[in-house]
C-alpha cells in the first residue's frame, strides 16, 4: 500500500497545475488514507490574498486565526454538510463567524444533493461580508448557483486588510501604474 498523501486543492494554470492547499484537519477514516497538511495556505490571486480551508479546517477557529495573521482579505471554505438542523447551523455559522472575527469576506462552496455516504447534503453555498452579515446564499437544491462580486479597485486594499505596505502591496493612494504583485496565483 502506498504511503498516505495529503488531501489537496490544486489550481490549474495555462501551463501547469499547482498544489495550493493541503487539508490540515483530517476526520473520520481520512486519517487512514491521508496525511494532514502542515499549515494553512494563502492563495494570492491578482493581488488579493485568499485563505483556503478544506472541509473540517473551517470548523477550527485557530485555522482562520492563522490565515488572518497572514493578511488574508477573503476566507474561502470548500465543505460538505449534512442536511439535519445541527449541520445546517454549523454551515451557516462557521464561515460567518470567521468573517466576523477577522473582518474578512467569507466564501463557502458546499455540496448540494447526494454525495458519498450522504443521501442529501445541505447546499447553501454563500458569501458573508466582513463583520459576518450574509450577503448571498444559494438554496439547497443541486445545481443552485450563487454569485457575488468581491472586487475592489486594482491596487486598492480592502479597508479591513490592514497596512498594505506590510502585505507587500500598494494602497489605494498608490501612484497610477504602481505594480501590484500577484499577477499569477502563488502559494505563500
């Protein structure tokens, strides 16, 4: 039997695919087949820092705290929840609470319909504003889609992100044409 591998998220680029995140919190039988990642990961995309969570990572406030310390502007979680009332409360609370605690956008992508051992899952992918207010949420039905624009002007740093210079980015008062690091996604 081969050695366990980490559960990962990869980003496809024009020339290659790059691993950008490894799940740090395994649960259930995952520990028999996978190894946990060593630390939370930040994906920088077009100058924006996205903190990534895979499933159970989102259940641990310290995971988001570590990402917030890395200067994220958005907390992104890919999860699966059942459709019972306790699971629905966790779904609606975890990303909301991370967005509120760290004054960042919260984005949740979660399964809808049957998946693996779950005959029904919660659906309810959504967006939470810095501070935790729900902005948009999909329904529970398979195929439901939710969209929200998180963009801010090129070169600007969202006001909840702290000092742009400390993050290696120009702030909103930068000179026109100032270079913005992060034209391609990269792990940090």
